[in-house]
C-alpha cells in the first residue's frame, strides 16, 4: 500500500502521513539538550547519536 504518487510518507510541518500509522501522527526529532560550549540545540540522529 502507498500514498498518492507512490510515496510511503508525507511530512507536513509537525505531522506525518505514513502507511501503517495513525493519520497525522506527530513528527519531531528527538531532542538531546543544549551544547554547554556554544548554546546550540542538540538533536539525536537516526543512529542514536
């Protein structure tokens, strides 16, 4: 099963349409805190780093 145009997911802002999940699930990147050296936000990537 696929969405319009053969895509498996459609990301729109903070929501995602993905085959097999609830409609308009929340789509956010895991937050890891703040870099104490420069104040930049830190996020966790797909490899968990």
